[in-house]
């Protein structure tokens, strides 16, 4: 017996209401509905779902910061589009993944510690996340908070991309260095350029004389040469700083005898030592073979020798080159003004000089350049004041054991 029209109408209405109910449940599950209007004997009533979450979801999705919800095992239950943008992946590859897998190799231990502590208390930390499938890393700050939900506990995480902040900080540092450079370069170049200009003017007057004094001409030419070399040296140092700051200084490595390098440098600076009234004594071992860029390493050691003569004027200087089991060691002892303990590290920074050097010229770049060169060779350089007065600068470089073994 077939149902009558009224029965079919009721069935169609029930099916429609069932579809409506299913659509409503699906909307509730997906977050598409935040409130329901229900009719009853007392009229229409409004029921909110989870405290009207929709505005909060919109806010989280519009954040510049990444937002995550992590399960008890550190799996990602939810991620907003900002986090997907930070790590350079689609949400389909993020949801369900372990958060710790997004940490760089060097940051995994820090991430594990943050997740452990973040499950119990609010905590912040900085580390790096992997960007996409590349080797690039994104510096971030993580803010973790434990949250209780109906089905258990989870961790909410806010991820702040620090790339822009770091770039801004680098830009500020660059501006600061530029301003320091301009001020110091202007100060250091003013005197030699002024002297050079005056000497050239004097030379022009002498040359205009029908019978110029040869001795005065000679002195003027020598003075011009000296000031020109000084200006050239200052400019070369500033260019070296620029190369080091931009990682553009390349090394041409080969095996060299460090002892021979030191001997030759000492001989080359005998004239400067004579003018500074510094007697130089040496104690140099043979066979101190190192793998180095000879020109750059000579520059580094020469800076230290020049520094000793500048600040130890009128006092003897002792230069030693020796070895231990793994390194060649160069020590330069002077008997000058010494270096306070708080300045012993600072003097190797750009544009930094020790206390009590106000009457001695210099850009504060020589030791900075020396340290950068030595570090590029895998070595170290440091300074200490000695109880007997003065300072000792020590340079250590790895021995070239392959070259040494071939010599035996």
C-alpha cells in the first residue's frame, strides 16, 4: 500500500529538516556557526557556541604572528596562515606534524626544553625554524601557554618572526658604524691631509724661486711622501674593515714558515723601531709551518708589532715564535703603558682603543683587522698586561701537520 500525499509530504519535510540539522551540525563542527536561534514555548532563545569563538578565530587568522595549538605529544592541531607563511609551507603539510620537526638542528634541544616547560607554565624563548625545504632559517620568538580544553590539555603557541627586527637592528648597527667611521676618518685624515696640503704649497713656492734650496726641496718631497703613505695606509685599513664587515675578504692559502715570516717582518720594521727608540730582540724556532694567506698574515703580525712600538716607545720589545703540540705561537712583549683588564678584550673591536691612549693617533682598526684575519685562519689572538709592566700579545695558529710530516 503506497503512502498518501499527506504522508509523503511529512516524509519530505522530515528529510528536509534532517538535512538542515546535518548541515547545522557540520557548521558547528567546522566553526561556521557561533550561535543558534531556537524557538520554544517561551519564544525564540539564542544559544552561543563556545563563547562566540568566531570573532576570535577571525582575529587569530588576521594576526601577523603565527598561532598554533599543540597536542600533548607536540603535534600541531591548529595553525593559522601567518605561521604557514613564516615556515614557507602549506597548512596541509603543517597540521598533524610535530612542532619540533620545524626547528633547525641547532635549535631542537631548545625547542624540546620549551615544549616541556610550556606544558606547565607560560614561557618565552628564541630559536630558529626551518624555512620550507631550504637550508634557510627563520629567527623567531615563541610564547607558550598551557591551555585546558574539553578533551584534555594543549599548548597554545604564538610565533613572532624576528627577521625584520634583526634586519632593523643590523641597519641601526650599520648606521652607527658609518657615523663612527665618518667621525674617526675625518679626525684621522685631517692632520695628514692638512700637512700634505701645506707641504705642497711650500714646495710650489720653492719651485717658483729661480734658485731653490735643494735641501729644502728634498725635505719637502720626503715629507709629502711620508704623509701620502700615511693617508694611503689609513684608506687601506678602512677598505679592509669594509671587506671584513661584508665577508668579502678571501684567503689564498698555502704552507709557509711562520718563523720566517716573523723574522722578515722584524727586519722590515727596524727603521720604525729605530725612530721609536725600541730595541727588538727575537727568539724564533724553525719549522713552524702553517697554512695561511701570507700577505694577510703578515698584515696581522705587522699590526701587532706596530702597536708595540707605538705604545712602548723608548722601551725594548721581545718577539718570540715557538710551538706546542698543535699550534704555532707568536708572542710580542712590550714595556709600554699596558692594558687594563677591562680593555683587554675591547681593544679588538672596531674603532676601540685602550684607556690612556689619547695622545697617540690611530683609528682603532689595526687590532680589529688582526683578530679577524687570525680567526679566518682558525687561530686566536689576545692581549694581557704583564706584572713587570707593559703588554703581551699572543697569536696562535694551527700547525700544518701534513707539511711538517713531509719535512721529516
